C-alpha cells in the first residue's frame, strides 16, 4: 500500500470521533444545485437584527486567541485573523439568574461581503470546536468569504466548564472486553461525581442547543446558519426541534439517529466498522499489503496482534501499548480512507514489535496532548452521552450486546458506554431523542454509504424525523462526507451555504 507520512496521519485522525477526517482544501462550487431556497437574510454586509431570547446574553468581547492546539497536538502559534471570546450562559436553564458558566468561542471573520455567521460543531460529543476550527479554517475558506466562521467548546468540554473525572489513563488503556471493566466503570463514575458532580446533570444536548441559540443572538444573527458533523448532527437536530423558526442554512453531515437504543447503536456501529475494515483490507491487498496477501490474512494479522497484546503489551517510550489502546488505534484509522495507509504501516510495525505509530493513533483519538495530559474529550463524551439517554442497561443486557457484537466483528467491543452509563452518577433523559423541526427551513442531511461511525441507515431516518430534511447520499468511504475529498459533496454544500439553493430530494454524490 502507498506509504503516508506520520504527520499527515495525525492530520487525518486528530479527534477522529469529532469527525475531523482530512486536512485538504475543499473545492469551490462550480455549479449551483437546483431546488428550493432556504429562507435566509441576504444582506451583503453587516449583521442582521438579532431575534431576542428570553434573556439575551449580549455581545461577545472578541480578542486574540491564546492556548490553541495544532494538528500535531502541540501549541499553535497565534493567528491575527482568528479571534476568541467568551459568552456567559446559565448552568441550569431552570434558574437563569443563578450560576453562570462561560462558553469559549472562536471566530474567523468573513473576508468578503458578509452574509452572517456560520457556526460549526465538529462532533464528539466532546470535541473542542475552538481547537478544531483553528486547525481547519482553511478547509472552509470558500464559505469564509461570505461568513464569519464560528465554533465553540460546548458546555462540559475543554474551555467551557470541562467535565473532570480524575485520571483517564487507566480507563482508556483497558481492554473493553476485560473483566476489569465493570469495576473500572464504577470507579470512573465515582471520580466524575467527585470532580464534576454539580455540572453533570446540565451537560446534555438539550442544554447545548439552548446555548447555541444564545450564541446566535450574541452574534447578531436573526437565524442560525449551522454546519454539524457526526454528533453535531444530533445537536443541530435538537436545536431545529427547539427553535424551528430560527433555523437558517443547516447542513448535518454524518447523520446520527438519536432514537436508537444502546443495543441498536452498538450493533449498527459494529457492523459499520466491520464493513470499513473489510474495505481497508481489500484496498490494502490491492495496493500491496504488508499485513497479508489476501483480506482474510490481513484480518488474521490484526487479530493476532491484538490478542497478543492482551497478555504482553508493547513497551513504547516508557509507556505500554495495551490491547485496549491498540484496538482504539485501529478503529480510529478506520474513520477515514485517508488514514488507511497509515493503519497498514502502524499495524505492520506493531507486529514486528514497534507500537509507536499505533499508540499515536490511539493518543490522537483519546485527546492525549504532547505534554502527556489529556483534553476533556474522553470524559465529556461519556458525560453527554449518558445524560442524553434514560437507558441504564443491566449487566445481563451489556453481556448480551457484547456477545452479539463479538459475532459481528471481534475486533470491536461495544460494552464500554453501557457500563459507564449503568453506573453514571447523574440521571439521564430521552428529551434529546424527540426530533421534529416542522416549520424550519430545509435542512440538508448527508449520509455516507461507507461511514463506520454513523452508518448510512441513520441518515434517512434523521431526515424523516426532522420533517424538513433533504437527504443527500455519498457513495464513498469514511466518517463524514464533506471532508472525504469528494468535490461533489463540497460543491453541493458550499453552494447551499452561499446561495441558499437546496439539491433535489435524494441527491447522490459518487465516491471520491
């Protein structure tokens, strides 16, 4: 298989769960899609008059950014074109005059005639929009001519009252199928209660959507223009349900069906990753693969590697590549076709005793920083997911899911989230699962046929739940279509944001 440099790997895989699957430039639209027009102000300069909320949060005080992280995980140099700010919002929306928390925001101002702001959520849940937009702003430069590009760290994430749960090192290093997981889950939940107990009940997607409307008002936009990826599609759908008349131009890429149960989600995603691994193995063999001469041999090589690490982890610069971390590294690289060549390199090197690259894949996915500390990603994702569901699966239900997913794809274990939520110290709610955006402007919902993390079947379901969804199908591989390298998808999305024209129902883009 064609070799890829390790820096480009980190670019492709950084916060893979936040659907950052590539760092190349998206092409400008060369043709306008036909179809209906999203209702949207068309002022060419200045801000539109804001629609007031029950308690308007006021403007954001913008200033130069500090403390940003680059694609390599190291501190990024300040960019004078990028601004950062904070917005105070209620910790508890039932007590709007009570305790406030600060949301961290980032903005890249429009370089041309301004239509308004375009707000991004790159996924997770738990991904830092501040870091991710600072890394990827150039990818969205076409839209940046007409929009201020804006993102934020949602509540509970990184700079916005982050969820803390003691040390995450032990938790992420465990083999998900290990007998130790149940005990570790209890300990982890207890640590979260100790460090973030007051915050935990308030970090869910319903409150994040309320924050999003505060952001819209503070930016001075009458309607919210929004680009949500992966989990960001759930956040966008909840926002559109709560505030349908405030929906501007919305794109939801890598659609998540919020109604699925823990068991359904586990089995569907496991099947998706199996499909992605099989596609990787076939492509690896086609290119000339160091892991085997046929797809079956490739799978066997990776299985043997992971099983061997259960009892004998590899030493890597004073650390250990465990089976749990190696499994995470493999799955992280399956999020994007761009990282397949590096998965081959990393796995082949590990079979020869060098786990450096595979550990780096896991570190990137887990939010490990260059100084050895971790971002809030792995704590935030669990806190938000558990609050977003009333499900608290029993040990028997978790064991059943493990057995079923192991039959589908033995390389992936699916009990971790269920174990955590079963012992979570804050109650969950199904409110964020109720989606109906009747009365909103058209919402583009994009699903990829080869998406492992948000399988394609979820996209038409979300579009139908919204009532105003316009389904777009991408035929290619990878989690999220816009950053896949598809010029068809990038042209369609850019044209929608820039002109307001939606494609016809059931539009399709071929694989890149």
